[in-house]
C-alpha cells in the first residue's frame, strides 16, 4: 500500500486528499466549516463541526480513492485552541480561532516581559499565538479538563493519544525555541504552569493508530499547515522560501538548523522535526489577501476572484492601496491599522482600484521577503508560491515586478496536505529521505520581473510611506 490519506484542517474548511506515491493525488474531498465572528474580536468554531469535517472529508476521500490507505496525516491551523475532557474527549469550550483578539489584555499584562518572551520563543507577544488564548479560556470559560491546540484534540479522537508536534508547539509562546521543548517558566507567566501539556512528537513519527477511516492504520505527519506547504514546495534547504496566497498571505523561509531571532520583527518557529533534526523557519503574514478580494466583490467592483485579470488596468495611474483591512502584521504589528487608497482623481476607475489592491498585496509580501533576506544574511533569489490567488496572473506578475524576483507557481492546489503526506511516508519508511518523500516538481508557470529595478524601488518607497502612515494612524486610534 502506497496511498496516504492527508487531511488539512483549516479555518474555513477541511480538505482530505488520498495521495499515491506513484499516481499522485487520486481523490479529494472538502467540507466547509464556518467560524463565528463575535463582538470584541472573538472568532470561534464549533469543535464538533471540526471533528465531523475531518471524519466526513476523510471517509469521502478514501471511498472515492477506492483503495486501501497506509497512513493518515494531519495538518492543522497552528494556534486555534479549546478546552476538553481527556477522559471522554468531550469539548468543554468552543474552539478559539487563531484570529481571535480577546486575549489582548493578557498580552498587555505581560508587556514588560515581551523582550524576554521573544528571546526564548522567537515570537512576538500577540493574541495570534496559542498560549494567550489558552490563558483566556482558563480565565473566562472553564478551569476543567485540558486546554490544547485543536490538533491534540483531533488526534486524541483518532488514536487516544495526547500529542502535538514541534511546529505547532512552537506557535504557543510557551515553547523554548533552542531546546525545542515546553518552557515551564513561560507557562507560569501565562498562568498555565499547572496545565498538562501534550507530548511533543516529530513530524515523521507514528503517533498512534486509528480505525476512523477503515481498517487500522498509523497516524503520522503532524504539522502546522503553513510549514506543511513549505515541505511540499521542497523548501528543504536554508534560504528557500514560499508564500501561500489564501485568506491571508504567509511567507515562510527555511533557516536550516539555526533558530534565528529576527531583527525585523518577523517570527521564528520550528519548520519541522524530521530525519532526527529540528529545522526552523522565519515567517511573516499579510492578514488580508483573498479576504481583500472578497471586499471588492462585496462592493460590486468584481463578481469573483476569477474576474480579476479581465478587469485589472494596465497601469494604476498613481493609485496606491495599503490592504490593511484587518490591521498590519509584521513588521508593523499594528492590529488597529486600517486600509487606505491614495492617489485617486476623478479619472480613477474600477480597474485602477483593482490593480492598486493587487499591487498593495504584492508590495506587502515584498516587504516581508526583504526582511526575510535580512534575517538570512542574503536576499532571496526566487519565491515559490501556492494558494488560490496564484491563479491571478495580474497578482503574480505584480509580485515578480515589485519584489524583483522570479515567482514559481506550485502546480497543485493541495500543497498543505501533500506536505503532511510526505512526512507520513517518511514515518512509514525511515530509509526514505524527506527529499525523496517530497519528490520533484516543476512550476506550472514562472513569472519573471518586467519592471526595471529603479521602477520597483520607486514604487516600494512610495508604498512604504503609505503603509507607515496607516500604521501610525492605527497606533493613535
């Protein structure tokens, strides 16, 4: 048996694929999950809906594939948490989603320790990460049971085990980056010192077995979704980078065995533990990408994302957009920043706004790419790209032009589950290298820069001034 069931449990849906080592992806099933958006920055999911989506999508994919599977792999959201009863697996709270901001006050209380926390964890003190949300659950919802990230709860339902993986644990703010282990003192700071924490497994380790999808098979390949895509796109060596263009954009670069502390306010995490080694990555986020395009749709400016390339102007005619619709992440870390369009005149049309928005997304990713190069000690030479909005030639060409980098488009829409599947294959056959498990891939399209270096630099300078103004306004709001 060479087929692996790989499940990507995400924010707005769960995707399950069956991937065969010889034939590639042979079955796909998707289930929608709907987060609930609450006043005060709350974002929650129903844990039963998450579990049902995993089981339903997984079983549908296996049935469609019509062949036995050798293992189940699971990629997860990274920072979404819930409380649950370890004896029964029953949820004791909603799942508090990574986007939830209600733990802001907990971070404020620890502001004086932010530098020490960053030095130990490689992360910025922010409610985005899991420990502040875990502390918020304990203060506001329940003291019962355990409080963990969703992967631990899902794996418990599949196998009965109590585990997470190092990439997920490293997104918590209570994980020591250098030793790749839980940090008891940091847990104390968040009021989590007495909590039972899951065992940290490697991503190429069999953590248990399950009968949830048919005959009993191993469960392996546990990893955070963005790191899974890094694996799939063969960013296995130091200095290689990819950007996923989904709801947001997530740029990750492999820093090898070096857990660099970013001097540019990026975050550093475990990329994965495999082949007996811990590899690290730096990452930066653009909060609104597909969600910014959806804003265009809501205004009636475009009917769907597939229309972008038909409606986009050849030139923005001086219109600039900073797409900070949900605040600015690295390097500004200004959650209260708001979006802006500048440079508009009476001759500005819909097509100029569409191009300005796409260029604004590409400009923000370019800033991240430059900062990543600074942390690596050398600039990036190419950027690999995946996600739904790589289908927009206008966006990808803007990315190549503004960043002055070739952009290689990953040929599959399933980078995240494919990365988890590769790690599971290595767990089944430790003689297989991760590079062999990933295999070779060729870009479906390569976008080369068309702008001159001077034009790109001029645009970046002007755009950065607009972004700084948005951040300053957010800080004073």
